[in-house]
C-alpha cells in the first residue's frame, strides 16, 4: 500500500509539472527511455537555460537504475518534494553580476547580496512613518559562517529603514532554546518574528502561539512546523541536486563516452530539508543511467571533521570511488581533506581524477575548485535574511504577500565556465563575490 501511495505522489508531482516549456515534452515517452536514448531525446527538444534546468528538475523517477529507484522510494523523497514550495510558471531569473555589494554589519566581511531585486523596498521608513516597528530574528549558530552572513543580510536590510529595529537572537542549535525565544518575543508583543529553524517540528507550537497573539512570522530558508507561518522564504534546493546530477552525467560522458561509475554519498542529517531535496533530485537525474552504482551513504550534521572520517573510512573500504556526492560545503571540504590525506586524487580507472560534487558557495570551497579539488558547486546563498526582512516588513505595512516566496535558481559553478545540456555554468572567479565566509 505504501509503495502504491508513493507512486501516485510521484506521478502527480512529476509527470504533470506546471512549468511552461518552449518545446512540447512527451513525459510518457521519457519514462521509458534510458542512457543515451534519453539524452538524444532531450537534445531534440533544444531546451536552453532555465527551460533546460526546469525540465531536469521535473523529470520523473525512472526504473532504469534499480538500485537508485529503490533508494529514492525507501527514503520517501517524493513526500518531501511534494511538500516543498516550488514556483509555478517561469518565475524570476537571476542575472549574473546583479546584486548589491555591502560590508556585513555583524561580520564586517565583504558580501554581494544576490536578491536585492526580489520583493524590493525603497530605503527609508516603512508603513506608518510615525510608528517604530520592532522585529526579531531567531537564527541558530552565528559561529557558523553561513548563518553569520545570513544574519548580516537581515541586519543590513533592517538598517535601511529608520523606523525598524531588528533584534537578532542565537539559539545556538538548541531547539528548546529557540522555542523559548519565540515565546518570549510573543510575550513582549514584538511586531513580527523571523525564524531560521534547525528542524521543523519544534518550531510549530511557538509559531502557533505567536499567530494566536496576532504576531506574524516568516521562516527563512527552512520550513517551520506550522501552517500558521505567515510566509516562508525558500531557495533553490531542487536546482542544487539536479545540477549535481547533470554535471555528473556530462563529465562521465566527456571522460569515458559512457555514463558509468561509482558514487559515495556524504550527506546532511537524514530527513533534513536540504538533504532530502538535494539528494532526491540528484537521484531522479541519475535514475535513468543503469551504469551508476551507489557505494554507500553516510550522514553527519554538516561537520567537516565527521565528513573527513567518513570519506577516510570509505577510501579504505573501496578500491575505486569515481564520485563523492556531498549535500553541503562542510561535507565537500571534509571529502577534499580525506582524498588529500590518502593521496587518492587520480585513483580512478585509467588515472582519472575523483570527482567531488558539492553544494553551498563557501569561499574556501571555491578556492578548492581552483585547485581542481571540487569539480562542481551548486550554490545556495545564505544571503536570504534580507529578503526575509523585506517580506516581513511588507506584511507589517499591510501589503498583500504570497505565503511562498521562492528565490530564483542560481547557476552551477565550474572552474572556468562551460555549457552543460544547454545550461551555462558560471566560473569560480565570477561567483567569488557572491560567496560567503570571505574576509
């Protein structure tokens, strides 16, 4: 019964996408294709840019690779995908080079905010100019560079509005502490609350209590455990996993003329939004290629040290690892350290180089790409805090705002820039200004 339900969800979600394409797509035919037959059919559609990426994001799970199909179903990725907000129609596009250069008000680091044109608000007072709006942002882990720069972007936006005061609180990866913070903010009757949750479920009850008190809340990046959140700002997780899968297929073809290889997976915590969406979309892409084999899947809480240990163990266990798929920058950097340590970079058949597929545009990881230690990065900017502030301020000013605010997809990063199945990548040097953790 469970497998039947999952199949129905997959069909509804992926066989009938709302995205509009510049070509007529025969989804029923696609589900019967595999390997080069699939790639030939996709080439005949002549999809480019965002159309091409949307196609691959929406592609249904295939049965061609039995192992990959089973992993996807066993981990119930379709349920996560069905729940995650996604844009309908064409939506906004990101233009490389756009954005606003700032100095982070908290970190004092150089940042380029990529989404200042999304839900823009003019500088100056908002709403009632005689009212002082008090808002707060509870965001875990300001000791982590991704989260620190996220908070930077929120504070920068708040500082642009003379009648807005923002209080940033750090629950320090303690779910109970975040619950207490939200409840305390509700009791203080702040005007609005921003939330970056570590996990969904714990945030549900306090968000419900804030809503009952008439205080709107906005989640940033991850989802909270309540339907009463007024708005949720989400990013490009589906694009991330899709981009990693496309790069892998492209590079294997380029190197060997066939899509065949072994993949080690180093992932964020099982069930987390980032891991589920990235891994699920990656698996959908590679499910059409029977020659790809998953060796093993490890999880850790975005720990570089744990990732190093896990990859070290796998390198000792498997004589040939073609690809290391990572669902975060810390996983990617841990993998780099392990392969460095083992001196295994060119240990693939015929001396080919191990491919590390990473996520998140950490400055240090982009520097590793220049040294050919990370093959591709699917960026997911932390600089979403400012967008969350703008959405909350528009709500407080009485503007009509959609519940789901989805950021544009960002281009995948390769060392020098290239075109992959009609999708242009951006070079490391061109993306460096958008990276986080820069000094």
